[in-house]
C-alpha cells in the first residue's frame, strides 16, 4: 500500500500564494506520474497539473502561468506552488500518484481545502 499525506492548504486573499505538498510513503513501490486534482462544491473533480517520471508537466488551461508543479523523486514528494490565486481556485485539492512497481495503481491523498477570498 501507498499512503499520501497532503499539507499546505488554507485561506488566502485573492492575488496571494500557497504551496501544497504531498508525500507518498509505503514499502517497496515506484512512482511514475504524480499530480493534483481539485473539486469545488457541487462540481466534478478536475485535473489541475501532472508531472511525469521524466519531469514533463501538464497544466489545466485555467492555471497555466500561475501554478507550478514540481517533485522530489528521492523523497517521493510532489508540490504545487500556486500564485496569483483567484476566488475561482477555491476547492478541495487532491494529490495522486501512479505506482508502477509493487502495489500498482493510483493512490489519492485525503484532500486539503484551499479558500481564496475576494
């Protein structure tokens, strides 16, 4: 099994910044893709950003130029730096990892609330 622990959410004013972290722990696993989704009240869970094993990144159009996803491969941690936050960024943010060796599959974090006030 792979466990994910998220941190870094909170309340921020529009134009501010937050940094989310997600650490994967477990035994004998290898991770390929990592990323973040978000879900606003009454809406579906949408992709925010992904980062592949080779470091290639992908972003939703709504966050391009404002959010940056990075990873620490040695520590199995993925980060989401969020700048120029807008009220429409308010959502619960979920990280995920795709494990490809050992306990294969997609694993999810518990979610962290991000609230952007206008």
